[in-house]
């Protein structure tokens, strides 16, 4: 869902409710949905296959220059799909500190 | 306004007959309207088509119930359909038949004006097919006018291309050979 | 100068679509719309019309593809009838709320069951509330003219809504009659190239058809409604332009011998012409009968309607669709509701007639006018009367 920044009067709603700003889903902080657990990657086990990046529904992983994947708490909602899909069991879901 | 009803069987070209006359009449600057009795198309089933021609704009879109002219493309329909239904007292029945007008009167008890022509024979001789829709246009024009015979040239050319000439010849022969009895 | 030529109305409509220089046609064949899309596919295949013809697997896809095409800025067209229109139902709402300007010919046909391929208006009336501009042609010439006008109305930046041009199945669509097809040059002058306000463009990406939460949904609906109501003003301008170029004038509500008429038949679509002939014959007998026909059904032209009926004592509304369990048919319903705000209003006799292709003759219109007059005298309480039903 696109984030609606402001509640426009009807005349100012973009035509047909179109979203005029490309890629504005980036502004949507799905990380707020995360509760209690988050993933952590063991770089000793990681083979840089990118499965976490592919499967993450909220694009919370980004590849670094060295090939490893960074986790982004802004988008991660803690669903655990990355941990389940990792072929090397390099990702563990751990309890978040308060 | 002249109203015409065509009787044929699905595939015999009754609808095309009505269309061609309408096109010719419109070319002449008259107003005309042609339409089929709408329904699923079924080869061989009795069908009717309607035609209205007028000097004035035609503002009526219901079927023709009291025709001035009825054209019968297939004589076998006479046994299963009341082709003269609603025909106006001074109207004329134009029939493709090998029978004489006396026989038609006798067989069907029809008292009104009658035009007969053996369109099957003409069509077979001129076009080698027993399709009489264009042939019968000659009989219709002879019996009732509506359009000039030469006005049929353009619509026939447009519709039939290189076989238009044969259609025109068959139409001309029917025009010449139609026998009309008051 | 174009002259009147005899042609089938369906063929004339497809020639009008060609003259409108459409970019995309997506259609699924259904009786009695078939001749229109068959001819268009021939025109495209023969290279006479440079457009993409998308043969789809259903009407749902036909309209979806047309919406997609219009969203990228193409001039898009489709056509359907009856069950096909019913299958488009959900996309009908999508097209209007996404503000997609496209044109669809609806060749009106009854809805099943029983299976029936003949004419009435139950197909389009079931789509009444989809937010489309809806126009009705009474003859072949109007079907051609309204098709050209529809693109101009739809594409106006103040409108940006889909337009449905309705013509009666078979009784109009399959008739050969005299029609004047305008010159391409004149059409190009009337209808310039479509310039989309918003479109899908990889260089300037936008999202169309996205989610609309409760915080924006009402605002979007308000916007569509205002655009639809505003389309009447645009239609008036389009009709003015059309008249200036082609010499044929169009109004949202048309009157025929309405001056001095106490009874007015109210019709839509091609039955109007037969009703006019009935009016002629009743007038010859000294009866004060006239007619109005509604060309612009959505948005409903309230002001013009009130103006057209101001002298009438009685309206005989002829509906060709039923609102089951309601007050009669959709046109009667609309008119009765509209009149409620008026202190002085004519008696409304509401008739439902011609369903599923039942032929409507001059005599049937005379019968309805006579009944309306009789009912008005006694102010008979009636919801509606169904005409031509065998009771025994």
C-alpha cells in the first residue's frame, strides 16, 4: 500500500487515485510491524547466494560491495522467511532487546 | 412508402435480396431500409427479410406486417408458410415457381395479384447454381418497380465482383420472363 | 462533400471507429455486436486501419485490455452486448474510477435467462451505476456521430471517463439504411490526437489502479462523480463543435412535436423513430401527443428534461428494462425521482415494453399514449404496466 502523506481535499487527490511518485513504497516503514524477533546472519556460514534478498517480502536486505547482505531494520517486519529459506541455515531469528 | 417481405430459406440469400434493393434505392436518392428477421442463422430454415423504400425519411423500425409486395424465393415454402399473410388487397405476390399462374391460383387459392417466374431454371442456366435471390430481383422490379433495373448494377458489382455479370444476366432474364396477372 | 450511402449500421459504426483513428481495439465477439468487430478486424488485417486488434478470451479481458491500452495513452475501443457486458461489470467500475477515457459500443440485447439474443435495454441498464457516460442512438447516423463524439467527450481533460454508445441490437445494428460517413479530414479537425493527462510511461513512472484506503476512497468517488456531472457541459461543447463542422445538431434531450402536447411519450434508442410515426398519426387525428427522447442517459440531464416536459400534463414513459420488485423500469424510476422535487408535475404513466425483442409497432405506441391519457384523467395509482403480456 502506498503511503498517503497528507489527507488531500477531493479536488487535489491525484487523478483516479494514481500514485505520481515512483517507488514511494520506500517511505513505508514496515519495520514498525516487527515484534520481538529479528534475523541475524552468521557470515561464516553465508555463501552470498542472495536467497534472503530474493525471498524477503519487504526488501529488507541489500547487497554490499563485498557480496554479503545487510539487514535493514527500517523494513524488516520479522517474518522469518529469510531464515527459513537460507540454504546454509546461516540466518537465525533472535530475540530483540528492549 | 413501399413495404416488401421476402420469404426464403436460410442460405438462399433473402436477406441479401432485401439489402441489394435497399442499396440501389438509396443510390437513386430514395430512402430505404432493409433488415432480416433476426435470429440464430440456420441453413434451410424458413426465413424472412424486410424492405422499406420511400421518397421520404423512414421512421418506423418494427417488422413489416402489411406488405405491398411479397417475394417468395423458394416455392416449397408455399406449403409450410402462409406467404400471403397480411398482404395488402392491392399488393402483389412474386413467386419463383415452375408452375403457371393458373396452377398457383388453383393450388393455393390465392386471389390477388400474382407474378410468376421460373427463377430456378434461369439461375441454373445462367449461374449453374440454384440460388435465386438476385434472379428474383428482376421479377420484383418488373412486378413492382421500386428501383430501376440499371440501379442494381453498382450494388451487384460491389457484392459479387467478377460473378456480378452472371447475376445481372439472370436478373435481366427474370425481368423479361416474369408473367404478371392482375 | 460526403453523401448518404446505403450501409449496414454495424459497418458504419466500425467505419466511424476507423475514422476516429483508434490505436487499440480489444474485443470478444458476441451476437449482435459481431458485425462491428468482424469488420474492424478486417480493416486492421487489410492495413486500412493502423491499429492493434487484440482478440481476447472473454469480455472481462476485452475491457481490461482496453483499460490497459488507454492507460498507456492509446485511443482504445471495444464493443459488446448482453452477457458480454455483464461479464465486463467489475471492470466497468475500474475504468471510470481510474479515469480511463475509452469508448465502447454496446449493441443492446436482453440478458439471459431464457437465452435470448434479441433487443432490449436490460444489459446497459444493469450497468447504470458504473460511472460511465452513456449515450443512446436512435438511428444509424446517430450511431456514427455519437461514436465520434464519444471519443472527444471521453478524452477531454475535464472528463477522462469511459463512454458507452448504445445502439439497439438487430433492429438498429443489422439494418441497411442511408448513412453519411464524414470525411477523414473533417474528422481529424473535429477529433485531434488523444493527449492523455496521465499515462503509464517508463520515463515518468506512476502507479495507476493502486489501493485506495478509507482515507481517500470517498474523495476519489467524489472526483469521478463531479467529472461525470461535468461531462454534460463538455458534451454540449462537443455537440456545438460537431454541428459547426458536420451540420448535425445534438442535444441531451430531444423533443418531437412536443409543443402544445399534453401527453409526451418518453423513449430512448431506436424505438424513438417508430414512436415518432405513432405521434404523427395521433397528431393527424387531433390528439395532443408529442415525444421526447433521452440521448444522454448518464449523466442524466435534469435541467433539459424539466425544460422539455414543462408543458406536458402526462408522461408515457416507455422502459425496455425492468427493475424487478421496484417501481417499473429504470427510466421511469429516474423520472419519478427527478419530479419529486417539483411542486407541479405531470402524471407519469410507466410502461415496460419490448423485452427480449418483442416488436414495438406504431400501434403499441398509440396504445400506450391512449392508456396514459386515460390513466391521467383519473390520476390512476399505478407503479407500472407491462405491455403485451399474454394473460390467457
